[in-house]
């Protein structure tokens, strides 16, 4: 004998439109929150990159300025090129 099972047909309970609206609103809110968080992280990364470039430019010019000042000091004090300066001083009578 073959048994046939009769399953009761279960109907899915109807969901209220209010529930679906709440769910959609919640999903939209989460999505907006995620995009806002991502965009703020991207903005922060770009700001850090611009700051590091500006700092690099400042340091480059600071190194050039220090090198020029040290070179001028050494030349005037006679450390480097002292004979050149002494020759000019003797021709001028100093």
C-alpha cells in the first residue's frame, strides 16, 4: 500500500504594509549611514595626503635655506673658499 502524504497548505501570513515600510526605511537609513562613513574616510585620507605633500614642500625649502646659510657662513668665515675672499679683501685694501 502506498501512502500519500497530504500536507496542509500553509499560506504565508500577510505582512502589513507598515512593517514593510519600516523595514525599507531602516535599510535606507543603514545604507545612507554606510555611504556617509565611507565618504568621510575618503575625505580624511585625501586631507592627510595633501598635508603630507605640503609638509614635504616646506621641508625641501627649509633644507635649501639652511644649506645656503651654512655655505655663506663657511665662505665668509674662511672655512671654504677663504683664499678667494682674502684675495678680494687684499685688492680692496681691507
